[in-house]
C-alpha cells in the first residue's frame, strides 16, 4: 500500500474542510484547526488498479492572523489549493500559495486547484482572465461543490494520478 | 620512468632472465612479497588458513560493535539446529539434559508458587473493595474484566509503537499490544508529526531539538527522533527510564537495517515489515511489583478450614464418646434389668417356695386335726381349693385354719390372704378321739363318768346312775369304731350321789385363767357366777346327805419371773377368786385358799378341789 501526504491549502473559509468532509475517514475534531493549525484525514483512492492512501493534511486557512507553518508542508507528495470562486481574495491567496509551493526545497509537487462553491454561479468571480492565470501554472483545475457533491473525487483522483505519474517518471 | 611491460613480454628476443633482473631492480624484494600475496589469495586453502587465524577475533570485534552478527547468524543457527534435530534428536536432548532438568524443576516450583499466588489473588479479587471497584469499571466502560485488571495492575505497558517517516509524517509500521485501544494509526502518526511541528514552531526551539515526551493522564508518548524516522511509543502507566534507551537502540537498528529505504522513501511501507519484530520487542510491560508478602488471606482461609475441621472433629469425637457412653449406659441398664429380672424371678421362686411350704404347713395342720382327711388341693387365682373327707363331729378347717398369705413375688406389693375353698365329703372317722366324740354324742355321759379309748377298747369309768348304765348297755354297740367295752371301772350310784358326783366333777374341772403377771378378775364374768351356783347347789345336796363341802382354791403361775413374785401372784389370784365367790354368795366356810397343787402347773390360773366330809 502506497501512502502519500497531500496538503489541502487555501484562504480561510474557502470550504476546504467541507470539501473533504464527506469523502474521508476522519478521526480528529475540527478544533485542531484552531489549536495546532492542521487536521489530518485519510482518503483511499484507486488509480489504474493501484490502491493509494492519501493522508490529507487539512491546513488552516491562511489569513492575516494565521500563516501556514512550513513544517506542515514538508514531505508532501501533492497539494490541493482551494479557491472560493465567489471571493476574490481567496484567488490571490491561492496564487501566492502556489508561488510558495514552487519555491519549496523539495521541488515541484503536483498541485490541483479546486474552484469551490461552484454552485453559487451568481456570485462567481472567476473570469477567463483568472482562469488563464491558473492554467498558466499547468496545474489541474477542477470546479467543485461540496453542496452539490461535484468534482471532489476528481480532485483527488487527478492528484493521485499525477503523483503516480511523477513516481514512474522518477 | 615507465616500463612498457607489453613491449617487453611481446618481444621474444628479450631473454627472460633480463626481465627478471629488471623487475628485481625496479621492485626489489617487494615483488616477491606481492607474488606470495597473490598466490595466497588465489589458493583457497591458503586463504582459508589465513582467515581461520583471525575469524574468532573478527566475530568478537563485530559482536562488540553491534548486534548485526546475531541478526545475520540467527537464520543459519536455526537451520543448523533444525537439521541436527532432524538427524539425531537424541544428541541435542543429551546435550540439553543438564539444563532441562533444573529448568523443569524450577518451572514446576514456579507454577506451584504461581498457583498459590493466583489462589490468593482470586480470594482477594472476590473480596477486596478495590477489585469490586474494577468490576464496576469493567461494567461501566464495557471492557472485559481481565482488561481492566490488566490496566490497573500494570506499572506500565507499551501499548503501541509507531515508526513514522520524519519528513512526510506517514506511518511506516505500527505494532500494538493485545488489549490496547488503537485508533487509525495512519492518522495518528500524521497528527503526531503535526503536533511535533507545532510545538517546535510555537516555542522556537533550537534546531535539532525535538519533542520527546507527551503526557496525558496515565498515557505517555515517548518519541525518539531519528534522522529519517520517528519512533513513538505510547505507554500506559509510568514508563521506566530505560524504555527511552530501548527506543533509541531500536531506532539505531532500524536505521542500520533500513537506512537507504528510509532515505528514498516514496510512500511504500511494505519493506518495513522487516522491522516489525524490532517494534514488537518494544511492546514491553511490567506488572506492579506486588509486595512480596505472605499470602495471609490464603493462610487464614486455610487456617479457618483447618479450625473448622478441628472443631468438627472434636464434636464428632465428643458425639462418638457420648454415643459410646450411652451404649455402655444402656448395656449397664440392660444388665441391671436382667439382674433385676433374675432377682424378681428368684424372689418369685422363693415366694413360691415359701408359699408351697406355708400351704404344706396348712395342709399338715388340717391333716393333724382329727376327723379331717385332705385328699388333694390345688392352687387357683384367688387361693386354694381343698378337697377330702370331713367327720361331721370334727372341727371344720374353716374354724381353725388361718389362710396363708399369697405372695406375689413382686416388691412393694402386699401379700393378700388366700381364699380357701373347701370341698369335703362326710365320713365317720375311726380315730380314738373321734370315736370318743361320737360316744359322747350318743351316750351323753354325766360329768362323773369318764370315757376313754385304749387300744380299740372303749373304757368307761367313774360313777353314774342306773338309768345311764342302761343307756350305755343299749347303745355302746352302735358307736362307730367301738367294738369292745370295758366298764369295770364304772360304779352305779343313787341319783343324789350321782348328782353330787357330777357337781364335784364339774367344779373340779373348772379353771380360771389370768393375764400374764396379773391377778385381776373380771367380776362380771359368767363363769364365776356359774361356779358360785354350782358350789351352792353342791353344798345344798351334800347337806341333804349330812355331809359338808370344802372347796380349796389353788393358784398357779407360769415359770417366768422370780419364785418370790410368783408366790405373791399365786396367793393374790387365789385370794381374788375367793373374794369374788364370797361376793357371789358362796358361804365363807366352804372356801379355803390352799397351796399350789402338786405337781405345780405351769399355767396362769386358779383351780378348785372339792372335799366332802
């Protein structure tokens, strides 16, 4: 059984937690977020017949008062950066997070952007320009909605696939 | 300078000696050594010899350095042992014999001691409030009782060991103790790493420092930070100091064995199965060192049991003794009863004997009575039935036989006089006395005539009137038992003289009896009155024939008492009789108090003697 550490990143209240809530095995309470800034869940995926255990490090949302501890990112095999599709600031935070990830000493890891809250189309602020910025990164972009149960599995499947590809390439 | 050896060897012209010379010049003696060294390396025998010289030291050196030698040699030794056992088990058994014997003995001793200890614990468990509390805990928490006991009696127990990849926080291997409460170890290991990071970041500790102990209640997490992996042990209770050392050693071994794998870890935890035994070796525990005390509870229960059985035994003994005593008493009573029965029988026998004797006496008494013949008797319920013959003139036994007492033979029961039932048939007895009675009945002799039977002869003496003489002649033949008459002594007198003779005889036959040592006379006695009349009649008749009468009164006494007292008594009796007769009208001239009659009579009486002059 292969295990991989995946970090869930994104601005505060972009819906990281709600996104994974229904798809993972959870052991720990939400309060860990506010105490030690991270909560760990587990997600089993199967990619091309290969079973993979993703350890999801749901890291507290970055904001003015809470910065991500670099130690939490150490050794990750991939990252999901969650963007609140109705909030501009979350997009900016996502980009800066991506920048941070690319600068990590461990080298580039597969990243997947989750454009969350896709059900709130009337408040949607992700326009083509923004999409182009994201696409430029070469990362997978998936629209998700925890409410409508949309895109969540794809995010993890896609990320798992990329990780395995990278491994084979290595 | 460079030697072109190829050119040299390829040129056949160059003589071999020259080449040798050149080598010697260039390399000197070292060349020979090199050749020798090569030869040794290429020849296995020589090489083995060299290695054999140092192999022990090499093994010793390596064994001191680390334990890899044991790890490496273990499979080989195990295989060798297996083969040896397969080949000849006896050899190994013989070799182990000196070890096994003491070990088995020790084991048996331990098991026995343990059993006793367990028994004691069981007693304690079932009784002490502490263990009752544990039962409550088990019920409350839904755990098994043994689990709760284990948890409470353990000083410490390493419940889980995590081997975590330092960089990713991913779980490489996890080992758990039985009964340990385990939640998803993958997530726990991640969180543990996160916490470590959090602590390290939050408190800005120096580089290289790491969290090595977490404590919550009775749980402690000991963390050993290695270069590539973290070894975390979850301990319940108080972990001993050397546990950290054990973790550290284990960590070193793991890094030693899996260094490269750890370094190049890409999420595949499969290779770390190899280190599982090392992790399991860390799952140590230590039970609370129970104070080595005497199992007093077991002892006291044992003592109580012994005490109870002793009490029971004592009571059993007592009851046995009591039963024995009762049996003896009963036996004694039975013996006494039998003895009593025998005595009663004896008494009855004696009573019967006495009865028989008494009855025989009675029969004898009846038989001795003239005119009575007892032909038989038998005993009945109330007394006796007697049958036989009875002369009509004989005294009926009823009048003189005192019925014997009927003895029952039982003590305390009063003897009753027997009832006598007589069945007599009449007969005429030929006994002289009865013949005389019949004669008297037939002849009615006057007082002056005396009748007697001597040797079958009916003797008649005295004096009688002619009329009576005629009666005798007429009737004597009809008297039963009289065959012959002798009347030579009979005088025929006139009627007056006959009357006088009769009166004299009557007076002289009279006697008056007295109480012992007493001379009193009942003045109202009719006997004296009659005597006085008779004397007066005689005095009158005697006067008609010109004769005087003198009656001498003589007193008598029995032989008891002194002669002096008797003399007084005799004279007093005579005097009293005379005085009374005087009172009754007898003339004083007639009465004379005389001497005692000779020969002296042995009776308490007065008698009278008549003289006519």
